[in-house]
């Protein structure tokens, strides 16, 4: 990684050893786009004309200056604050030479392998971690790590999985996706919102859509599942919302997989769903998959009852993966080709925004207000959202966002004592969504105020290094005589001290008030999270900060802290490395002072900062007596 102005100019600055002292900032030969907060009077003309904006005058050679940026980058990468890139996958289809091949054949094979490695695309294929992987595929499989160009998700064909509750739709969805994307639990009604993920089989990519169980009346379920379903899917308005989500997934799909339960046999609900598909979507191809056929010897007997539906049944097992290859072969054959459109894999990825908070604070309502559609189910029942629902939107200016709606996060003790066994899995999915997001939107109930759980969530965001936007929802229910926007923002920053730098927006998601302000704050926080500051500007701020407040001195010894050089070594979050004489001389209060100076002079609203202090390596004095004794013996 090449960081700082040294790498940008291509050569090190001139060195002047005529006088000692701290690093002095002098005006560069080119015009510096200095921000308004920096005193541009410092850029007055100087007798020393150098290419870089930094002149080292304290025994730091140009070789040491070049090493500073490399050391800073390696330090931040080692501490996990720079996104590391996976190594290029090795080609598994390398040809083998027969025993006793001639040297010419060996040399030709080595040349082919070298050319293949030099032209291979960068990237790494995902490992499923679920036992059986579907990445093997039929003949002609092309690893995703070798594909130079990737088709956008909106251009790929879509496949929707529908069926009754508790037939294994989410398990099959995870099996085909090769990852645990959806929440799987042995209870009807776990899946409520529709989920999307990118999958592939052979050399063909497609989008999988997981939907909720299509059954509004939970009393029609078997007796052993009826009690759980009555509590899960029979809330007022919730079954109709689940069916609307499933209908929306089927409407945009090119192929539909009707999943049935092989152990339960043919049910009237299966016939109703198939009749609904034929009447409302007669042009869509439908595949019949009979799940839970774990025993291959009894598979033919289990699928015998389903021949009466008029479709060829495919016996599959989402648990062990048997039969999924034949189902995917038939599904890929029915899928239409992707629409035109290609994009580079190196193109900037969409800004990932995770909407997190306690249960029933309005996270799904905020997502629907930003997306402009009913993307997530909104219900008065606490804990409606189970999965981490990804929604991709494109703004009018071309900016792409991935909004992640998460389940409500309660305290660990309450989750452990909950009767809902799927809640712990939902909380784990929410935590994963926070880790893969760039910006975390913390939603707070304006009526209830800030709770201890909100404080813990803000502490989690700060430790993960995420940009944060605090949204105070349900602002329409607050008494305007008691609270104002400025007073609420000050109260939030005081109580959530770990994210005191976060932007605060008061909104009412259900009415759509100030939703644009939330989106504007998210975009600003994401831009600051990926911002890089020129090394010259950073060192100007450091010099001015040390002039206002000198580094502390150590009591007794009289040693004084000195800052030699500063550079930004990474982004997301912005990470800075300060090279000093001894990092132990800088107490926590002075480090906080330096962070405040960076925020006051450079900015970074809504984004955390990482400051690393690196001292000089200690010299080994044990070799000096031996050198002196050898010199004495030589003189004698």
C-alpha cells in the first residue's frame, strides 16, 4: 500500500540537516487545496523549495521517511482495521502429465500454467461450510474467481421457492446458496419477509428468492405444529402480509419451485398453491420438489402421491443435499438467459447500511420509507422481522445502497429465556449484518428514550469501527414543548458517549417525515468513512495542534513527547499512525485531544477514527560493553 504524499509525488523530499527540531511544514511548489479551517498563512513563501510539503529536519533520512508509510500500513492491517483481500484461488483443473513425459512437454505445461495465472481474474470463491457444496456442478464449470466480468444482480434470472409453512424452503434456499443466509428453525412461520441471494450452478448465475409459508389459517396445520403456528403467524394482519411478500416474490421470478413435504404427503394446501400459480401466473415454469426424502431407497414411494398434481416430482433433501443436483439441472435448463449488462468486479460496491435497534422501534418502517415500497413486513407485534433482509436501491444520482433490515436485539438474558427458539438465530444474523455493513443506523424510540441496550449497541458499533447515524423515530409522538431537535441531539450525544461523533436525525418513519434527512446523513457518514486525507494537510494539523498544546513530559526524567510524522494508513474506518519518540509519553487525555483536533480541523462527522502511536525501536545497549572491551584489547 502506498500512502501519503511521498508515494503520490513519486520521490522523497530534500533533506536539510543544518538545524535540529521537530518536523517543519513548508509550502509545496504546487498549490495545495487547503481547507478553510487551516490557516493558509502558513503557506507563505519559503526559501526552501521542495517537491513535497514536508521537510524532515530531525535526523530522519529520506529512506526512513519512505518506510513510515509502509510501516503504518502494515501496522493497521495487522490490527484488522484495513480490509484484507483474499489470495487468488489456485486452479483446480490443472492438467496432469503422464509419467515419463519429455522435458519439452514439461516446459510447455509450465508455460501454460504461468500464462493462466497471469491472466486469471482476482477474487475468491465462497466456501459453503455446510458439508455438501453445490459448487462442483456439471461439466464446464467456471470458478467465479476466474471470471473477469460479472453480470449485475438486476440482470440475472430469478427463482422463487414457495410452499406451505415448515416444508423446508429456507433450508433448500441455504443449500442452493451455499451459505446460511436464511434463519432455519423447526417451527412454522419463521420466514416472513422475502430474501434474495445470488447463487450459481455450473456456469450460470441466478437470484434465489425465499418466501414465507402460504397459509393464513394456522388451525389447518398438524396438531403438533398448531400451537407454535398460532403464536407465530396468526397475529392480526401478519398472515396477509406474509402472503403479499410471497406473491411479490413470485411475480418477479422467472421460475417457481413449489416445495412440498414428502413425509406429510400430499396436502390440500399444496393443491391450492399450485392452483393459484396456474391461475395467476400461467406463463411461469413451475418445478415440483418433494423435500425431506432423506432416505434414497424410499424416495420413489414418498413422491408417488404427488404425480397427481400434473408435474414431475423431484425428490430432494435439503438437509443432506441429495437430489439437489438433478433439480438444479432442470431449473437451469428452464431459466432464460440474463439480460444485457456487465460490470467490472472491481467497481465500487454499494454502500451497505444496516438498520439496527431494539424490537418494535420502527426499523422496518424506516426501511420501507427509504425504499418507497413495502419491502419488509410491519406489524405491531414485537419481533416481526426474523431474517436480515437486504434491499438494494439506486438513488436518482446513481448512488447505490444496500439497506439491511435486521431483527430487534434484546438483552442476552431475555433472549436466553425467550420461548421463541429462533430469536437467538435472528440476533446472530443481525450481528453479522452489522459486521458486513459500512454504516450502522441505530433506531431509537423517541417515546421510551435511550435505554441501556441502546448504549450497548452504540458501544458495539464503535468497537467494530462502523460509521453511525442515530435516528430518533416516532418523533410525532413527542411533546414539542418538552423536546426540541437540538435538545434531543445533545441528549443523545451525552448518553451515547461512544458515538458522540455520530449524526442525529429525528424522524417519523410511518409518516415519512425527515426521511430524506436520514438518507443524506447516511450518505455523508459513508463518504467520511471512506475518506482519505493528504499527508500534507494531516501534518499541518499536527503541527498546529502541538503548538497550541505541547506533548506532555514524563515526571522525574524530564523526557518530553515528540511527534515526528503522521500519515493515514487506511480507511473504513479512517486510521492514522503517528510516529513519536516514545508512545508511553502520550497519556490518554492527550490522545483524545489529538482526536478532537483532527475532527475540529479536518472533519469526519459520523465516522470513527483510529489513532495508532508508534515509538522508536529501543536500542540494544548490551552490545556496547563488548565493543568497548574489544577496542581496549585491540589498543593494548
